[in-house]
C-alpha cells in the first residue's frame, strides 16, 4: 500500500528532486521575477529591481565559488604538509635509531624537535596567508556589489522622487 502511494505521488518519484538539483539561485530569482512582472504594485521599475537582484545573486555565487575553490586548495596543502611531516618523522626515527650513544640520540632528538617546531610555525604561517587571501577574494565581489547596490538604490530613489507640480496663481 505504501509503495503504491510513493509511486503515485509525484513528490516521491525518481525526478522529484531534479528541479532542485538543476536550480541555482540566479535561475530561481529569474523565475520569481518573471512571475512578479505580471503584478506592478509599486512605482519601482521591476525590471531594474530584478536585474539588480540578479547581479547580487551572481556576486554571492562568485564569492561562494572562490571560497569553495580556495578551501579545497587549503585542504590539499594541509594534506601535503601532513605527508611531509610524516616523511620527516620517519626519516628522523630511522636516523635516531642508528645513533650510538645517549648523547648522540639526545642531540638528534633536540635537533629534530627544533626542526618540527620551525616547520609547524612555517606551515601555520602559510595556511594563515592562504586563508587571508581567500577572505580578501571572497569579500571583493560582495563589497563591490554592495557599493553598486547602494548606487542603484540612490538612483532608483531619485527616479521615484515626486516633483511638485507648479501651480499658477490666478490673479483675482
């Protein structure tokens, strides 16, 4: 019985989520604004509003794309750093194991610890720089869009500004 319900219900069919998968914020906004064009409730230019919102969504999409790409680069670099560190640890243990005296072992351990500490600082600095670059790259399209949006709002408000009618005074 339940299987029949699932087959008959279009929300549970194999293509049920196809629209959601193919939808992007820009496409969804375009569809919304196409429908909204039919209803002009305000004196605002709906085409200009729709275009403005489309550009805003594009800016957020660009920022998200940059964030995702750079997060992948950072994760890849961190994985490389872990591999390099493990290789260094393996080599160090091999070398320490070949040392003869306790003094040699202690000196090599101290040298190894110093190298690991310096590498950790360098790696941390490199990752911090990558994150800072990512932040700048993500903020740029959004901040540019905010500035443009404020200019568009100003222009739109000026267009809507009602000009007082000139009344001629009749001389009586």
